[in-house]
C-alpha cells in the first residue's frame, strides 16, 4: 500500500517539480534578460560618454586649426608669449588638457605645455617627435581634419612615463595668417577622468574597454591601464584571458551568458551621432582615426548567483511545501485507506460470524424439522398401530366373547360341538394376527437400524432369484424387468428392509399384471429436491385410488378378489420405509398401471 | 308391514355364523343374508334395485373389510339412494373399533342409523330390530 501511495505521490509531485523547474528557469532567464538590458543601457551610456568626451577633445583640438599663428615660428623663433598665454590660461581650467604642443613641420616641438597641477600648466623642454606615429599621421592630414590617436600610455623622450598616464592625442594642422601650414597642434588628453567614470559600477559588474584588437585598454579590475603596452603582470594576463569568449567573435552588440557570467558587449562607434541624425556635432571637424573601441561589461557568477538566490529559495520553498502537502495528502489517504480496510475486515469478520451463526441456526432448524418429521411419522405409526389393534385385534376377541356367551346360555352338547370349531378358527386367526403384528411392532421398534451402502442393481438381481420359477414359467415369459439407474445406483439403507421392499413391490407387479398385455416393471432412479427418489412403475391392473386410496397401505387390505394374498405386503413396505426415514406414495389408474414413488429423505 | 330382513356385511366368518345363529334363535321370521366384503354387498344392492327386489330393512356393516370396506360401501350406497324404491334401509355400523374417529366419520353419513361396537349380543340385536320394526318381528 505504501508503495502505491509513494507512486501516487511521485506521480503528483513530478509534474509540479517539472513545472517549478521550468518556472525557475523562466525566472532566471527573465532576470538575466533584465540584467542584460540594464547592463546594455549602462554600457551604452558609457559608450556615449566616451564618444561625447572624444568629440569634445576633437573640438578642442580642432580649435587650434582655426587660430592664425604668427608666421614661421620655430624652435629658434618661438611664439610670442602673450599670444599663447591667453590660451594657456583658458586651458588651465580644463583638467582634461594634459599637454599642449606645437610641432613644426620637422618634428621639433616648438612649444610644450604640461599640466603640473590640477589648475596649472607649465612650459616644458620641447622634444623631437619626428619618429612618433601621431606626428607622421598629422603631416598626412588635410586642412580641417583632426587625427585622433589610439589611447596610449604617455611617453616622454621615448620612455613610458611612470606613473602610467593613458592619453589620447588629438592632432591637427595649424596655420599662419596666410593660411600656410606652420606645423601641428598636438593635444594630450588625460583619459583617467573619463575612464574613472566608465569604470563606475552599477552592480558588481566588471568593465573592460577594448581596442581594435580586443586588447584591454582599461578595466576596473586593475589599476594597470593599457597593460599590454607595458609589461603584463600575471593578473593582467588572466584578465585578458577572461575575455577570450566564443560569443565575442562577431563583435556584435549583445549580451550573453558564458562561463557563468553575464557578458554585455557594445561597440563604441564614433560615427553614431551622424547615424542618428543628431546635429549636436554639426560642423565638426572630420576625424581621422584608427580607433575602434568596444566596451565589455561582465556580471560575475557570484553576483548572478546572489540574484538567483531568491529564485532558488522560492523554488526550494515551493518544492518543500509541495512535498509537504503531497506527503500530508498521502498520509491522510493512507490513513483513510487503512481505516477503510480495517472497517471492511471487521465487516467481513462479522459477516462471517453471522454466516456461521446462520449456518448453525439453519442446521439446528433442519435438525428440528427432521425431528418434527420423525415425530410426525412416529405419531402416524402409532395411529396405524392403534388402528390395527382396534380393528384387527379386537375382532377375534369380540367373536370369542359372543361364543362364550352363547355357550354359557345353552351349555348343551350340540351347541358346543357346533361352536367349538369356530373357536379353533378364532384361535388360528389370532395366531396369524399376533405373528403379523409382531413383525409390524418389530419394525416400529427398530431404533438403531443398521444402515449400509446398498447397490440397488445387485439387490434387485438378488430379489429376482425369489421369483425365478415364476419368471421362467412359460406363461410369465412376457414379463420384463427394466432398470434405469443413470441418476444414482446405490444408497445408504438397511439391506434386509430394502430386500423385503423390493421383493414385495416386484411380487405385486407380478401378481397384478394384466394378462392381455406384455407386462413390465421399471425401476428408475431420480433426484428431487436433492433427495434420492426411486420410481417403481408397472403396466398392471392398477387400483381405483378413489375407492381404495386410504387403505392401500393398511393391514389386511386386499383389492383384487381373484388374486391370492393376505394384505400384508404394502403395509410392511410402508412400515419398513418409514423406519428408514423414507416415504412412499402411489399413482395408479385402473387398466393402465401403477407407479410407486419412494423418496429417501436421509439421502 | 314387510318381514324383517337383515343383511350382514363382514369379513369375519365366525361373527357371521354366530350372529346368524343368534338371529335364528330369536325369530324364525327374520330373513338373514350375508356378504364377506363391501363389494359383494353393494353389487347385491345394485341387483336388488335393478330387479326391483325388496331391500333389507337393516344392514349391519363392518368397517374393516377387504376389497371394499365399510366406508367404501357407504360411498357407493350414497350414489344408489336416488334409485332406491324403498327408503327405509337402516344401516348400522358394526365394528370392533371404538375409535372416536370412526364414530365421527360415521355421523357424516346420513344413511347411517347407528353405531354398534362388537361383540353384538342378542339384546343389542333385539334393540335394533325393535327400533326398525317396532314390535313386529
């Protein structure tokens, strides 16, 4: 039973488990989706910021190409201090200005200002930049164009400056009053501020700014900006390695889960403002740049896990509750089932007991019925005996009384001689009568009759021998005896009585046959109401039952004048049958035949 | 007034002999006839009615007899009553049985005049004859 309950519980629980897992999955997806979208917005903002700032730098750089520089300034012919100082003063208020340099067409710095403090810039020793890439690219510019360098660590005199300073250089041509190019203006912008904004976290996200080659320009995992331009520490390598993601191959703006983290990728497209038709940057200088930045932001597994924790907790809670409820239901069901079974078992037991008592009662009833029937038969036998005494036994006594009376009245020799033979007749009659009554009484008084299994056919064959002469007699040749013992052929009875009964019945059939027909007697067994029944049928003279029905089984009753007999046969048959708890009835038609039906009540 | 006539129906031959002897002693005028069973007796009655012979005024009928007993005789006699020319047939049941059942049963037949328990002595016979024939016997 417990197994069934377990099965049912599992059957109930599994769909709920699947549902809850699906629900949890959906929650997780939706959470990740939500986080991804937020992340995307966040890095889009960062991307705008970067572009915005870059555009700003370009404008600032571009400014210098519109200034009319004094003619032919050079290392040996420096710029007029008053010309430049006004600009410097303005620049000092913009912390983004890290360096401002004017480089002549030979690569020699003509003027060099460096930021020395937050609000102060100072002139420094000019250097030769003829070998620097940005100088070469600057020479290739056309008027109005601004070259934006990649973000690099600042080098002074060919050596990376320590502490590292990430810079973006804007390069533009500068002209004198006659629109003759006098050199290049190079502005170094300190990217630290911009980066520090971009590195800001809204969650526990990790920020990476990548260059064209996917190398990390800056990240909020390390101070070491542009690590690859210097010497990469193991930490830098590991950070770089983390970004070797399959989903980043196509460099498309997207977010995705990989290695347990949520990654968001956004290309920083400098041309975006044109794409969206914004006029904020209208009339802007044309940009020449190799820069192709991208922002990657990562939400680390720990944070995702912490965010998923609620869902997981809910999931567990739901499952625990579900299991609990199912368990309770199962327990309740089991309990009910058990009670039901107990109840049914109790009912069954009681039913059984009832049936047993009923059977007992039935048996007792049967016994009572049986006893009643036996008593009834016994009573009837007593009545019959009384009848025999009243009619048969009293008759000779009364006759004797009369004779004695006559003799006493006329005690002469003549009367005596006349009456004496009558007394002899009476005496012999009494003798016969007492013999017959004794036979009868012995049957009545037979209390413990010996019963045994008697084979009817064998018994009948034995009885036939009693009549062998009559059966072989030529006149009797046309008398046949038939047996139909298909239903049963043996029964428990007293073999002497059975023999006597069969003898009497066969004898009667032989005696009372019709001479004009081929006579027969049929012994046939049958079942009636579960009792064995023996039919004895003949096609003899038959008896008028209307006349003689009452007397058929009585003592000394005879019904056929010309057939010998003293009227004892059927009387004995009936008595013996009753002694064996059997009954006999008769059906007869004069000129057709007689059928005796014997019912054995104890079979 | 016709002569007294008695019919004895009984299978007890001693009884028949003795009764006849007693009746003979009582009067010479009484005609006595007898049969040993009811069947013979009823056949006699039938013959009497067919041939218009006089019927016995008294029938002493035994109950217990072979072939046709007293009751059987009464049943058959009942059927013959409408055909009888003389109504005065007095049937007395004469039996050794004093079984009250038999007495009750005898009362059911209107043809039965009396019930006599054996032995039947002379005085009883005289009483019966007086009842039927007054003093004329």
